[in-house]
């Protein structure tokens, strides 16, 4: 005789209808969502897998979480004694990033599907524990025929989510097996593994704060099943782990910024005791009692240290202060650029002026600042905009003051003293007015006469910049002597789209503007080919626009096309479709619809009446 669940299963496969009460509510809700998405339970599920580049980017983004999750997977594999199992770690999109699998399960149909890069969201793979946990945010298990697709009915799986210290779901741990007898025991172990990762992330995020562990039972303070709340030195709450919300039911931490708003007593009195290693009893304002202790972190700064000791020893090494290039994210990984930069630095050290040549926006000012900071960052950096200089301007007055070499004892703040040294940077000398050139040439003669063979304290570095085409014209006119004087070494800058470090340049810019975003390799190639991005300023504007308008996560080519303008990027067929007329037509139609649907794979598939797998295959090229 058929059970209620078996009848419901038949109804699902025949007409998409089933008795809601014949199965657990989370499973029934998931089946309903899958039916609404148009999934067919009798068909073969789509084998959607992200590209190798995309997989590596996802792994890099969750580097710390993966480092913490991997030992938990290894421990689980030892705890789940027996063959035929798989353990996996997935990100918040349901993409498998790591796995441990035995040979028996590896060779099964499901084992060949759960591979790094495979997508197990509910919208693609139907009802499964990983997708269900991703949707609900709670630990889930799906046994055999509870899976939406009947072809996955031989496997049982369970999954537990991992949340960061801000409460965002960032990953999941999943266990799958063709053996069901140890399902509930395994779910408890998987949930504990996820909890261990969360707690370690919480401690890592709140190093330097006071972290208090608490639990109603004292013996549980030694376990991972404790509540943890982080406080700053004033007793203000800076974070709490997920277990805290379960223990403090009825209290809203979001509206309680201080210790005294949650617990009875004073924060200072508590800290003075637990910093001595005591386990203290505390009560919240609902009169629930807890045992509490201090969680030590490696670099936490205790505000209650009684005595500080200073050893009377001289340092045995000196660390050079970080230059601005490491702070502003300047990128000089292009081989030609780095070679020219080294020669420019060496030339300046030998007393030669350096003329920086390049097209608009190639980074001439950035190179000048970098040379200054590498040679004598503690000296003055004086920049003169030659395009705005005239005989009555402030810049020309400064030049006149430098020429006159005033008495340092009576110098005003506006006066530049040649004796103090520094860097004089003449920006766009190709635009210098003709009547200023003789004055500037005389000044340079005076400065150059003061130079010794090697750069020393109180000496000047002479840098200048010009457009490559502009300097050719002025060098043949009245600026001829000045350009020769400035061209001790000519440092040529490559055009932006010719730089071999373009990918690193894009990634560094985006990381500084929005660390929550990343660019796929195809997206970077699209930026490099864009006719509207000709220099660093254009690239900076484009990346800021993408970071503002694109959802957090990986920015792909379709996102760039949608946000920066469709007219900039031509739609071309995939390499595997090129040369075959019928395939090219279908490929271009799919890519055009992907663009019109703003990269939404499911929506594109519905509009064209094709499978999502087909659309996805064309979207990643």
C-alpha cells in the first residue's frame, strides 16, 4: 500500500501537484518553488558549472573562510566512519569550492555532479540540502526521494550555513551519502563544524576587543556552543555571534549598544574580575543567569594592565617607513615601465633631470611623485603647472624667488629656499609660455650647478613632464634649449591598453574603491578593449561607476556592457560557434537577450524558450 509521501511524489512527477501535508513543510515549500520555476522533476537536472577563472576568484574572495573550513571537513571525514560519503564547502551562491570524497561516492552519478565549481542553488538543482539551507538560512537535511529531481533520489544530503560576524551568510558545509542510517547524527556534526568556523571568524574579526563567552551551564564554557559578545574599552557592544541571539531570547542586541543595557551590573567591575581568570556569574534583564569568562585573543589590547615595562635596549634594526605607493595602490608591474622607472631613479641620483613623456592620462604625475618618494620622501615636492604660468602668476613669482636665492634667516613661508633641497616638478613643459622659458632656463642652470655627483641632503631633483607629440613641436622652437636641459633622461610611459599589468591595475583600483567586488578575466579584457577607456582617469571613472551600480560580487562582461554602455562593446559569437552560420545566429541571439535581460540567466532562458544550461554556456565565453 502506497504511503502518503509516495502518492505525493507520483503527483509531483505526473502533473506538478501534491499533498502539502505528506512531507515536512520545508520540503513541500521547496517543491512548490521548484514547480513555479518550471523545473521538471522527471528530467535530468542541469549540470551548471562556473568557469575555472570564476572558481579561483570565488576561492580567493573566501580565502580565510576556506582555511578555517578545510580542517572541519577533514575532522568530519574522520568522524563519519564508513565508506560512500562526500563533504563539501560552498559559497553563498551555492557554488562548490572544496570537497573531500571517498572513491565509492566519487564514481557514483551524484559524486560526478558535486565537483568544484558546480552550482547547487535551488533554482538550478531543485530541492537539495545545500540549496534549501541557502534559501532558509538554517541547517537542513534532504533524504532520498525528498529531492525534487527523481534522478537524485538515491542520495541523502544535509547542510549547515556559516554566517560572518555581521550576520551575513557567507558559506555552507554539506555532507552527502547514499547511506541514510547515520543522517541525523551527521547533521549534528555538520552543524557543529559550521559553528566552529563562525566562532573562529568572529574572534578574528574582533581581535583587539574584549570578547566575553557565556552560557547557562559552566561546563559548556569550554565548548564552541557558547554565546560570544565583543565589547570595546567603553563597554559598547561591537558584535555578537549567532549563538548569543539564541541564548538571549527576548533581548534585541541591535538596540542595546552597551553592556549595562543587556546585563545587570557594571562592565568595569565584570572586566576587572574576568581579566584575572575568574568565571563570573551574570544576569540579563530578564533575570536569566549565565556563567561568563574572558576569551583571550592573540593581539587583544587589555585596558586593565597594571604596569608597563620598557626595556632600555636600542633597536637592532630599522624599518623603512612605507612609501605612499603602498598606500595609494600604485601599480608598476609592467616590465617596460618598471625598467624605465629604475633608470629614471638612477639618473636622478646622478644629478640628471628626468623628462617624463607619455600621452594624456598615462600617469606622468604619479611617476613624478613615485620618483620623489623613492629618492627623498622627507623633502619638499614642488609642482609647477606650466600650462597656467604667466609673468604675473603665483607660479612665476615662486620661480623668481627661487632664482633670487633669498636669505634663509629672513625667508617667508611663501619663499622657496634652494639650500633645503627637494623636488622641482615642471608639469607639461610643452605648454610653457615662450616668455617664461628663459627665466626657467636660468633657474635650472643655478640649480644644476649646485649638484654633486651623487644625491645628498639639501640637493634638488629636477623632474618634468610633457606629451610625447607636444614635446616634438616645442623642441624645434624657442624651447629648444630648455627641453635639452630637461632631457637628461627621457622616461617614456606606455599607453594604458599596452600595459602588461592592466589586469592587476584594474583589480587594485577596484579593491581600493570597493573590496566587496571583483572582476572576471573576461570583464577585464572588455575594459581593455573599450574605446572609451584611453587613460587612467577613464579607467578610474569606469571602475567607480561599476562599483556603484553593480551588485556586490563578481562583475562579468555582461555587467560591464549593461552599466558602461552597450554601444561600446560589439556582440560576437563564442569561439566554438564561429564559422558555423546556424550556431552563430543562435549564439548572437542568446547573447543579445542576455544583455537585454541584464545578465539574468533564468529570465533569458524563459524569454528564448531554451534551457538555462544553454544560456549559461554562452554567457561565460
